């Protein structure tokens, strides 16, 4: 949370609303629920992507975002699963 706090209150609010939507979300959906102007929303998303907390595909308003944690897990799964999976399988 401290890493997110350093990005400022707007970025933190946007990250929390994105998390409510899900691990992957579109700019258009986020814009509907965000209580920020378009420029502030885009700035917050830029901060989150620059910090490595989100990955972006496309450009707003046609962009979609994926959480870094989800992207990491997807990448691990593509390469044989994560460590937790190895411990739970016989």
C-alpha cells in the first residue's frame, strides 16, 4: 500500500476503483465510475503504469488495463505455474 500511497490520492482512488472492476478493465468502464475529470484520470493511469502497477493495451479511450499481479500470475502460469501451485499438486 505504501507504494500506492506515494503516487498520490487520485492515483490511489483510481487503482482502488479499478480493483473493484476486476483484474482487467477498460478505460471506458473506469471513466464511468471514476470521480475524476478525463485529464486527471489519464494522469493517474499514467502514474500507475509508470510505477509498474498496471499494464496498458491501446490508448484511451480504447485502452484496457491489467493489474501487474494478474499479468505476473498469467505469465507464471504460461511457464509452468507459480510456486504455490507446485506445493499443492501431488
